[in-house]
């Protein structure tokens, strides 16, 4: 059975943009699309209202929401097979659970701002930190509009840990779209080195730059020869470097470490780019069985 692209829907414009993006991704991969609405409506609806309607009011609304999302996806990509689900559980828990049988989970979130950031933290950050598959988060701008995918590049952030899963996901996205892969490794000179010390002059700064280059090459050692890959090592904090790179990309891919029975954590870099990048972000969990390389 083919694993689906799952998209969380709630009737808002950001979630409908996620439906559009997920439908395109499903068509690109030849995968089915699964539209999921999750909410603990039973906790909030009155028993009398539920008895009168035969079902909770929010369940009625949820069915309307997924139905509208299904029609939107069908209009956009009629060739994609679509299923819908309404789950009586918290969105974070429901989406993490279904991620175990998904190719990827796609989520939309609002533009920047205090309330929007709180919403991002309550759903997108939790799902991105604990999902069993890649999670793609679509950010809006201040006007709540997502930038269209016109840059023609996929970006990959390469960091210090294992990165086989993130690299493979980024390579596959670039290959399927027929666009170059922009692989970037940020590096910082040691704190005791004066900021005016030029990297090319040797010493600790040069060593750090060379190490960054070696990590980048190691992460990309299995990239297909027929894929155009631009390799860059850039001085600066990873979150700032990747935020800048995202302005010229259609998708930024970063890795997420797994910690066995202890659980998962998002990491500071992935957390930062989810809040500050200009393009959709894919957070890819690393599998223990994958060979070592480097992640974001």
C-alpha cells in the first residue's frame, strides 16, 4: 500500500494553502493524499446539543471542513487519490500518530506575530519534533500569504549529526522537480579568534572552514551524479545562514535527531528556521539505521 501525504486541515486559509502544496507534492510523487481534521470536540460540546443533532456540532463542522478541502484538492489535482479523516483527539497527538503511516505531513501556519507564533508552537513545532516522517511547514508572511514556488531550487541545511534521511529527502525533492540542490553548511570561527582574522590566512578559522567543507562533502557523498548540487560553506550562525538561503529556495530541508527511547527533540536550528524562513521548511527525522553524515 502506498503511503499518503497527510495534510492537517482546519478550514483556515493557511491550512488550505497546505492542501494546495500537499496536493502538488502527492501528484509529484504519485502518492495518495489524506486530509485530516483533529479536535477534541467531545470535551467542549454540550450533551443536549449532541443529542439533538445526533452528533457533536464540531463534528458536523469538521466534516464540512474536510469536504471543502477535498473539493479544493480535486480541483487542483484531479489525478490524485484523496481520503479524509475526522479524528476526535488533539491535533498534535492525532497528526503525530498518523505520521507513522505517512510519507510526509504538511501543515500551514499563519504569518508572524505573537498569537501566530503561539499557534505555531502548539501544533507545528510539536508535530515537527515528534512525527515519524518528514514534516513540511508552510509559513505565511505578515499579510498571511505564502510565497509561490518560483525560485527553482531546493535548499539543504547540513549540520553536525547524522543526516542520511534529510539528505535523501532533499535530493529526492530536487530530482523530482528537476531543479538544483543548494547544500549549505554554516561554520563559525572559534571564540578566541579575533573577528578580523581572515580565514585564508591559516589558523583556527581556516581549520573550522575546512572541517565544514569536509562535513558537507561527506553528507553528499551518495548524491546522484546527474543532479546539479551547489555546495557552500558560509560563515555565521546556522539559523541566520539558513534564513538567508531560504529567500532563494522553494523548500528548505533540515534534519532532526532521534534519541531512542528517550524521544525526539527539534533542536535549536530547526526550531529557529521554522519561525524565520521565507519558504516552506521540511523537518526530517533521522533513522538510526542510516549511515552517518551531517544534519541541520
